C-alpha cells in the first residue's frame, strides 16, 4: 500500500499516469530478466503477521479464564460480570485510539520500525496484567495492550501488501486474519490446561518471538523510496524477490511516487465518486463483519455453549471453534486468488446467516419448552454444529476479505487515512458488540439476538452482489474505473 503522509490525491491527468505505472509495475514483475521468487515474500509476510498472532492472543485471553477470574482465582482479585465485560472491551478501546495515528507513524519511521516498536505497548500491557493487584490495573493493562493490537491492524497489512506481487497479493493479504485466528486458538488451548497465571505468562512471551524473527526481514522498498533511500530500497527488493534484476521495478515505483506528490488535499479527493464509494464499501463491509456477531461468539463461546444446554466441556468446545477457524481461514488463503472476493463474501454471508438463525431457533424452542426434553436431547449437537458452520463461513469470507478489500479499493494517496478510518470504525463496532452483548441479550432475549445477527448478515448478500466490486486480478486502474462508473 502507498500510505502518503499528507493524505493527498493526484489531479486527473496525474492519476491516470500513476495508475498506469502501478499497472505496469504489477504486470511487469514476471517479465524481468530473472523470474522473481515468492518464497521470501511468504517468509516476510509470516514474520510480520506474527504481530497479528500476538494480537489474536490478546483477543482470546479472557475466554478460557473468565470463570476463574470471576471466582477470584487471578491474583486474588474479585471481579464481577460487569467488570469482566470491561476487561474484554478495554482492548477494543485501546485499538480504536491507535488506528489512525499508526498510519502517520508508518510514513514517518517506516512500516518495519513501527511494527518492531509495538514491543513497548505489548510489554507494558502484559506487565500490568501479570502484576495486577486490582481491577484498575487490569483495565490499564488491557487498554495499553489494545493499543498494540490496533496498531498491528494497520501496520501489518500495510507491510504485507507492499512486499507482495499481484499474483499472491490475496494470499498474503489473508495471512493477517489467519494469524489472528492462530493466536485465538493458542489462547483457548493453553488457557484450558494451565493455571491463569502460567497461561498469562505463556501469552506474554509471544511478542518477544515476533520481534526476534521479524527483525531479520527488510523494510518495504516502497517506504525506502518515499524517503529517498534508493540503495536500501534495491537491497530490500533483491531480498524479497530473490533476484538481482529489480532495477525496472524500482524505477517504476520511484516514478509513481514522484508523480503522486503533485496533488490536492484528501478532502477534495472525496469529491470523486470513486473515493466516496470506496469508503462507503469499506465501512459497510466492516459493519457487516462486526454485526454478524463474530466478536460476541469469540469472546463468549463457553457461555453460549453453556446457556444452550450443551453438555460439552466449555474449554474443549472453544478449542474446537478455534481450530475450525484456523483451518477455514487457511483454506480461504488458498482459494481467494482463484475464486475471487465476491463469491466468497456471498457464500460466507449465506451460511453465517443460516447457522446463527438456526441457533436462535434452537434456543427459542428450548427456552419456551415447545419441544419435549427427549427430543432436545437428540438435538444437543445442534448448537455446536451451528457455531462450527458459522465460524467456517466467517473465516472463508467476512473474516479476512473486508480487511483485504480495504487495501485494494482505495486510490494510493488516500489509502493511509481511509484504511485507518475503516480500522477505527471496525474497532468501535467491536467494542459496542462485546460490551453490550449481554445487555442486548437480556433485553430482547438470547434467541432474538442471534436471529438479529442472522438477518443483518443476510442483508450483506445483495449489498455484495450489487455494490462491491470484484478486485481479483484487477489493477488499481480497473478498480477505480469500476467504482467511478
């Protein structure tokens, strides 16, 4: 991604030139003297998204030890249900605070340096959580560590998109969500078998592993060229492409950057239909992602199983859900560049809606005793089946693709501001859902809450079909033309 610090967009003629350069860059990589290798790009993307792995651990940390914490088994701190909700939600608030500033920081000190500096909030946050003697310390720890999570959501996708060739852009773009799910599974697994304190220590070590491995990866060539460090940009591109023949690609990137500096302000860019439509689409996809109820399900998996009357160990059920999400998200990374974004979003919406509505109907029949107990005993598997299908459907579509599309549909000079705004909007919705899930559920009923999520998700199907552009194998020029027309 080209994240310009001034949030500028070129005038009409310069936009055309810039887009042609990007198109030439994407299509010309394989035509250089030596064929580029993709394995260094995969390794760099995996190393960078270890930060997302650490973020996933933060997201999943509360789920397996929620009951233990409420029983006072974490540093002898007494925690009630409302305080537990705030412990989960403060992470979302911390993430909300850092999304937009991270775009500026990445342009000032670089994508790699920004990611490496996340060790500071990660370390401070986990230290406060480990040494907490009261609920207030847990609040501060979760808020600070949430700041690292929010910054990761901007910097890691930016890094992976700027090192990727067009042919593997979708696959590398899905690694962010994949590593988040691996982090959540890590939390579920260790939290099920360790004491709360030992479990938290194991979680706090992951950011150290991230900075150790990612420290050997290069900064993005695009950033080096933006700060006029041509030789460093060349060395980085040689490392990423596995070939010495990178001069043509470097020259094309440099030409693009020079032309993009002759531009107008960000808010004037919003007068263009393509810019307004891109922001609308990105925000809408983030809305559908969060109002599918995914964060409520991830945070409160054990509670949902328990309230549904499932006689299955809550922690084991959470591990099943986490493993399912990892497998499905990995499968999505293999097919997203083959099938395209729209078909996966539509399929995802359909099966998410059917599964969560089915869960709502089951809870309704059970709570109103419309079905005999012996019949319900035969249907005891249904909540597990519904949640497994929901997680699979989410992971192949509405998990990774809204983040991916947000990196593809914005013109280069507004990406930094627009993507950061979309990320902030996502975290705001995540805070609302996780904090007020129990309030909504108690007010309208658990069954109607699930049905509401299902109906909202169903509305994503016509939105995707009629409004969202297909970005597979398309250049920036193609995407902007489609949005404009």
